[in-house]
């Protein structure tokens, strides 16, 4: 047999010959003959190329590292969580936008500090150099600058990509959803900032995933505190990131890191230690404003005044019971410039501590990085940690042993005897026309037992059963799948009887994963 | 000033020194002194690295070629379309799944023929070699094979990626949504296939985008027809793809291609021409079954019998008025093995002809390509061409000059005088607690006119206005934004009065883009 290359050459030669004959206006029969040869050669080549394709059976079938497929059960939970979150965004008048999954690489460059190494790049296949988005905040800032939008309240729910090492940082994935709510615009202090807290409060409240606290702090206060304690300016970031570890490590360890790794003197570290162990509400702010060491720093005073206003507004928005001013809250991202938030679940589920389920803050300088005239659009926003929330709810669903419904089918159309497929199809059509969610077996002659088992498996509340005698009488049997009660209904009244029955039994629908567990 | 490399070297030397001193258990003061030097060097290096970052202001701000951002107006239309489509999937009992945006490159290899060159590859950053998904069908087949799922009815709405040349193929994008409904499982002939037609019918009907036809054909009939006309077997694919052009080109052009490029004799081409110009319903099938030339081919007879059953089921499902058996329908993808569908809009909008808005077919051999034992899971499905549907609806919305609502805000909380921010905040809180969708200005002392203009711009139906006198009397003014009528309402009755008023004026909400235009 000839090799692929040999045949490729023959195809080329033959094509040249055909072109030549055509150019020379050779007689048609002659050309046709050579064209036929060419086509035969091309077919041979195609057959070889098809054999060439690497068999897909030689590799392990899997989703890429750090990513997952989602089953119908998981998707049912996700849909339900997203609906609840969107309902809150909607209640607060947010619009939504979308941006591409990838950006020009330059858009992402220089925004994530040392985490930039986690960015997924696309292969250079000619044309623009692209990377997958790392978060939704930078694309949002790019969108605002590009479209010269100076104010918007928007939410964006979409997947982002980080080449994190999923086996090291447990529970982290390389593809995951972010769920962001941001308010951009030049407004008066702390008014949009406080609404973000209210939004987080309403979302966590509506999800029924346990008791939570929304911790608040302020970048200016952190900077002022470091200044007052004698931290050299160039070390602010490093010390800030050490403080950020206080949610996982005890003070003693963080202190050691500050002294041994970051080079602070023990005295300075101990001063910081005194502050970062403080948390409280209005009273604490009063005490700190009376602290002459701290109030040497203008930045600290500004931060404290802002925090005072914030707590006042949180009061007016009815969320003070969950809000805590916490001096240990630091948050890693460099772009925050004002208030910072983090919501933590207090209850630990059987899965152990969950930790942060929302976070965010004010970033007034990011949009300006994209504007040719450095025009700033101040922004404040919060990101809901939906992946952690999904994990909590999945664990709850598993623990409750309640099977999650994955469809909303109201009625299964079943037949008690053979040869009734056409009657079932007519009945389905009647129900669909009436807006009833209905399905049937795709088999011509399914067994009645198999049909009823399908109803139980998918928790379909009602079955309509037809047999020869029902057809003759112009009735159907309406069966309550759980109680197994059956009643005969005149066919003409089927629609209304189904509606009535569904109201009586009040079945949890797909998106009511929690209607029994909540 | 020292270069970055010089400082990097100094940092390295100094770090080595510190390590050495620590190893030698040098006295603390000495170590601290050297650590301080190290920190200073590190800070210097960091400052240089930050300057190093390419300025984002040196490049044109844009979304990558072939992709788009979506504005709130576009997203409002998209949300509304998706909701209607999902409602139909839901009515037919479909579950939903999700898969990662990228797959191992090997999963996609050999599935798309020559279109494989349009696949986006990710850069090799170590680890697995990945590509962005090209459609949702191949990931679905991978999911079924990997999880050994032998039957499922699922929909999947997600973005797919093709490095097409958007300027050449007009209206095509490199990132776009697909919206697929598929039924997998070993079932009786044409029962799930007919339900797919019903699903397309319900979706296009519910979207009110114009009159449509769902064209049907069968791969076995096409093959049989080619066989009966005397097309050499190795040319079936090439001739099939020529036939596929009949929706855009007249027969004369396609005929020329068949003869001049694909090497068919004019006689064979004319025989094909006779068939592909036929379309009809049951009567046509009868005629073709009486065509002794065609019925020489077993494949043609099988295709015709299948089509006959299909039309019968379409009848029972109440969709015959839109269904047309059309022998010119071919569809490009290689993996189809049975029925093929394509829905076309008949009306042309002001934007010109829209063409195909849904398509699909049966693919019984794709899942087996992923199974180590080649176990087949027969599948049939349809993909809704949502991007074209969006374009039609956006054009309609633009033509109607009706502004699309982008939020669902019911009530705007306004103040008529200065210094009422806190009262507005309390009122917002009251409304949010009652589940009312409400917003206010983020300014401390906004002008009343500006507040009312915001209501008109965002089509917020109601405004609640408070001033000193209203506060004293315990009332609020409730303003109908369109009619500008105002009534005084006791504050205690505000919730119910708002509900009443909203029902009276029946404002179109965000997802009712079409409630007036449909």
C-alpha cells in the first residue's frame, strides 16, 4: 500500500495535470477521464487521513485537571442557588452584563501581583494573544473604561479560570463560578458600600445555610494602624498579607512570621497584635478614636470615621445584627482602597468549617488603569463565594438523604396495555398544549411497572394511566404517585383536575431543593 | 540606579548571608540587622518589578476579535429568550448538565473533519494539553461514555468557541451560545426523534419571531438516493456537502459544482437534481416508495419508511402544519446517522433573510467513539440557534423603538428636600423587608428632578416621595411615573398600596421585552 505522502504527491500531480488540460481547453472526455482519476486519488487520501486520526480510546476519559462535570442533581442545586441570589440582585435594581471568557493578555497583565502565574494563556495560533479571565472584576473595569460608563449597578455570574494546584489548596478548582455585584459611580461616602453589605445579608439569609457574620474593615485604617505601630511603609503590603492569615492561624504564628520573615521588631509586632485582636461595633470605634497613638495617623482617623458612618448606615439598613468591625480583616488583593468585607459562616457543617462565603471591597483606582486619561470611576462590590455555598448545600442534601429533584415533570403519561403508544402521544400533546409539564416512555410497549418506577425515581407527582376501557369510557386514571391513590377523571376535565391535584399535594419542584430541608 | 538583575543578585547574596548567620546561630542583633538589609533590597526589587509592568494604556481597549461584550439591554433580551427556551425544555422533562469550557485536546480530535482547524488550543503551560470546546455535542458524548450513562434527556446552554473568520462569514462569532436538547437511549424508532421536533416547534412558537418551517430529511434516504442515482460511494460525502448548499445557491450552481469539481457525470447530477427539488409530506413519500429507481436501494427504502413514521408521529404531536419533508436538506456534520432537522424562519425581517434557527439530527455512533468497548448509546438532538434568534429580536426591539427594560425595580425612593438620606434608607429597608424591588439615589442630597429622571430612564413604574411634611403626617406620596399622578398613602399601608398599584399599571418587567411588541 502506498504511504500518505506518496498519495499526496500523486494527488498534486494529477491536479496539476487537470489544470493544465483545462487551460489548454482539451476535449471534455479527456478532461473528465483525468478528473475521475483525481477524485479516486482524493478518496484514497481521505480514507488514509481518517485512519490517521488518533483513536480516542487510547487515553483516559476525564475532565481536565481541576475541573468537573456537573450532574443533573448538582445542576438542580446550582440553579436553585443562582435563582435566589439573582432575586436579591434584582430586588436591588442591578442590571447584568457579560464579557468574553478570554481577554487580550495585556488586559490582565499587572493586575494580580504574583498570582499572575495562575493565568491560563491561549496558544498563539496567529492573531491576538489571549488569556482566560482570572476574575470578573478586571473585565468589568475594562468594560467601563472602554465604553466610558461612569455609573452602573451590575451583577455578573460567570466562570473564571485559575491554574491553581487543586490538590494543594483543597476545595479549590481551576474552573469555578464567580458571582459579583458592583456599584460604580461617584457617590457620597459609604452609601453604595452599605448597600453591598445589605445585599450579602439578604443573600445569605435567603439561602438558609447557617448563621453568618459579615466582617468589615477599612484599608485606610489598616495602613494607619501599621503607620502608628511603626511599620516601614514599604512593608505595609507584606504585613497586610501576614495579618490576612489570622483567620486560619493563631496570633503567635503570625507574630513569628512578622518578626522572622518580614523583619519587624517584636515591639512593633506586639503593637499590631494589640490592635488586630480587637473587634466590635460603635463602642470600639469610640475607643480607637480616643487612642492617641492611633490618631497620630491621619489615615487611621479617616478609616475610623468612614467605619463609623458605615456602621450607622448598616444600622439603618437593618443588618447590624450580623455585622462586625474586625481589625484582623485584611484581604489579599492589592486593588482595594477603602472598605473591605468578608462574610463567614459560623456554623460548621458535618464537612468541617466552611469559612468565607463572600468578600469584596472598594476599588477606586482600577478603572483608571484602563483609561487613556487615567479617568477614575470609583467602584465598590462584593463577590459571593458560590462554590463554597454549593458545597455546603450539597453536603446538607446528602446528609438529609432527600433525593434532589432534577426535573419539573408534573405528569407521566402511562399505558396499562400494549399498542397504546399513539394514544399516549395524543394525550401528551393535549397536556403540552395546556402547559402541563408531561413526559412518557419512548418505548412502544413499556411495562406499566417500569413506567411507575420511572415516576418514583424522578419524583413525578402524578401519572395519567390509560387502557382500552378508559379510552372507551372517555376517562383516564389519575394516580397520585406517592399515595398510590387512583381516581377516574373525565378526559375533558383532565387539565383542571391535574392543576387541582398538584396544588393539593404541593410537590417540591426542581428549584425547591430546600423546600423541605430549609 | 541599579538594574533589576543587579538587585536580584544582591537579594540572593543577602538571603544566603541571612541563612548562613541563622545556621551558625549568630547573635540575634546581628541577624536582625542583616534581615533588615534584605527586606530593604526586596522592597527595592518589588518597586522595580511594579514599574516593569507594561502599561495597559499603550494598547487599544477592546474585546478579542470575534467576541463581544453584552450590554444590559442585550442581556435583558438574552435572559428573556433563555427563560422561554428553558420553559419548553422543562415542560418536556429535560434535566441539565454542565461540562468544563475546555476539554483534553484528544477528546475533540477527529470529530469535526476539516473544521478542526477552527479549534482554540490553550497554551502548553505544563500538564494536560487542552482545547476550548467547539460544540456541546462532543462533550456530551464524552460525559455519557465516561459516566456509563445509557439514557438521559438533557439540555445544555453554554458558550462554544470557533476560530472562524468573523469578517468573512458575516454574523458569525468566535464565542457564541449553543442551546442543545438531546435524548440518549435505546428506544423505539422515531419516538424521541419526533419529540425533538415538537420541542423546536414549541420554542419557535413561544418566541413570536415569525412564521417558520421545520424541514426534515434522513441520512439513509440521502445515501440511498445517491446510490440510486449512480454516485460512487466514496463521493457520497462530497455530494452531500454540495446538496447542503442548496439553501443558499440555485440548483444550476450546485449542479456545476457536482460536475466540474466533484466529477459527477451530467446524467448522474441531473438525476440527483430531480430528487433534491422535491419536498412535501405523506403524499411525496408514497410517490417515492413507488419510484422503482429509488427503491432499488435498501437504504432509500429504510429512510422513506422511517420518514413515513416520523410524519405520522409529527401529526400525533400536533406539529404537522410546520413540518416539511425536504430532500434537499443535507446538513454538513458527518456524525449524523438518521433523521436530520433544520428549522428556518420564513419571514424576513428588515435585516434580510435569517435562515436556519435550529438544527440537529440523530447520531448513533458518537458515544461509542469514547467507549473502550465501543458501546454505543444512540442519541438524537436539536440545537437552537440562539444567536440568530437574539439578532432577530434585537432588530425587532430596535425597530419598535421601545426601550428595553434592564432592571425590575418597582419603586424608587425619593426625597423632596435635603437631609433626608437616613429617612430614605429606612424606607428602602422597609420595602426590601417586604420583598419590594426598590432603589434610591446614592447621593446624600439629590435633586428631586434628577431622581424622577432616573425613574423615567429606567422605566421604574412607581416613586415614593418623602419630605418633611410627609414624615410629620406619617404618610408618603406615591407617584405613578408615567401618568405623574400622585396620591398620599399612610406609611403603614405602603406595601399593600404598592402591590395594588403595580397590578393596576401592569408594567412590563425586564423579561417581558415582548409583552408589548409580541
